[in-house]
């Protein structure tokens, strides 16, 4: 045990003498998490909190166009600007001046009403008491009307789909109400009499998990703090592997081998120091979420009742990162090998693990591949604690997997070193 503490103390002295390295380890992750969370915060808010500038060319000037415009205004999502020329609107949108343009065709309201009246009259004629009566009036050919939508070429597909579905829903509602109104006019002489109830019978309600009788609504902070904390923790493999390579190249390991100190003891000392660094990193990340984010307009990170489990996850995630760093530092021969490979490998693990893109939106093959990333194990454990109100037993599979990963990578590093230096 004394040798282990001596090894850890040696590692601590080396780390504290590198002021620039400490700054990178602690300050850069904080800058990263603030920047990413500010950028992504809007994607976790409802569209009602955003005013998107759009153009509307109303060639109809009827009930349908009025309903569409009223629906867009009531959503509080759009800043509506009117234009009289479709070509001008299209040019402004394609140049990126506006997010989208809606062009409502001429006589849309009249044609829709004509089609509804014609269909209703045909149905009523079929049910007429005078079975011998036949309607010889030729049916009017109704021309299909197009509501044209122009989108900025940089607009995401999800936004386009959302807008299309919203407008289609509004027009369907108008058509349904027109049909009910036409039927009522045919079978009742009293315009005030309500025969058909046009209210929607089916509604949708999202049921969220609750804690202390309050709904737990996910926000950008709950997603980004654990995700980028993991990224910072795993980035520890870069300085750790460089440290190991530097000691090998400077002859430190040769001197250590003249003493009765095993390679496992050397790695144990590094593990203790860098695990402490990981926990300090995570603590700073939590403090940013709790104290700084509310000051800059972001949601507050709620850690009430979760701190013990959060630090348990951070502890085992740190072990997983350290095991990977020890293995890389043992195998690499030069700093030029360990540094670029370590940094790139962390980015790959982050991409696979769901730090950048949620796993559920990945292709099936990538979803399967994500299960091999230790960042995915840690991220799922963090999400269990933050968003799913999980207990220790619920996160046990993830932290056990991280522990096994640490033991396996460390064991491989020890065996590789012993065989390489065997006389």
C-alpha cells in the first residue's frame, strides 16, 4: 500500500507541475459544455418560444386563407410577412432571407366550397324521398389547388415535415367543417340549430415521469451535462497516455524496474490521481449546471436527491476512461502515436455512444455498434439517473460493465508490458 501511495504522490507532483495541462483538463471542458448547451438549448424548447420569419402570398383572400393565417398566428411560432408576388417571395427564400414562404392559390375557398356543396348535394339526392328523381345536372369539374411551400435550402427536413403536416391539418379541418355546415343547410332551415358537433373527439396527451408530483420534463441541460461530462472524462486518456509514453522514453520505467515496484503498482498510482481528476471535472460540470446556467438564461440542473448516484456513475466512467488510457499509453511507443490516436478515438467513441447524435436516430447497424462504446454505457446510466429517476439497482448493469472494461483493459496493459520487458 505504501508503494501505491508513493506512486500516486509521484503522479500528483508531475501533474501539478504542468499548469497548462491542468488548465486544459479543467477549463476547456467547462467552456465546451457552456458553448454546446447554449447552441442546443433551442432544440429542446417548444417551437412556440421561437419566432420564425416567413412570407405569405395570399392569392385567395377567402375563408380558407384566413383560417390558415389565423392558425399560423395563433401558434406564436412565426413572424408573418405578406407579399403579393410569388416570384419575389421565392427569390427571398432561396437567398436565405426568410425561412419559408407559403403561396395560397386563387379561388381556393370558392373551389373547396363548390366541391363540398356538390358532394353533399349528390349524397342528399341518393337519400331523397323521391326515388324516381334523378339529378341530370352535369357535375362541375373541380380543379386541384396547390398550396405551394418554398423553403430555405438550408432548412432541416424535420422542420419542413412539421410545417407541411400543420398546414394539411388546418385545411382538413376546414374541409370537415364545411361538409358539416353544408349538410346542416340541407336538412335544417334554422341556421342557429346545432346538429353536428365539430369538436375533435380524440386528443393526445404526453405522460411524463413524475417526481414529488411534478412532471420531469427533459431539457438541454439534463442532456448536455452528462453527455459532455463523459466526453471530458474520457478525454483524460490523452494526457494519461502521453504521460506513460513520456516516462518510457525518459527512462523513468527503467529506473522503476530496478526497485521492487510492479507495473500494476505504477498503474495503480496513476489510476488514483487521474480518477480524482475525473471526479473534480464532473463536480465542476455539475456546478456549472446548477449555478452558472440559470444566470445565462438556461434551465437549472436539478441534482436534488441524485448526487450520490451521479458520482457513482462518474466514478465508474472515470475508471473506464483510465483503463483505456493505461492501455493506449502502454502500447504506444511515441507521443505522436498516443496523442492523435487518443483524441480521435475519443471522438469516435463519443459519436458511437450518442453524445452528439441520439442513438435512436442512427441507422440500425450503428445502433448495434453503439453498444460497444463505453461512453454509451455511461451516458445511459446518467440518463437513468437524470431522466428516469432510477435507483442504484437500475444502473448496476452499466456501472458493472464499465468496471469490467477497466479491469480488462488494465490487465491487458499489464500483461503486454510484462511480455514486452521479459528477459
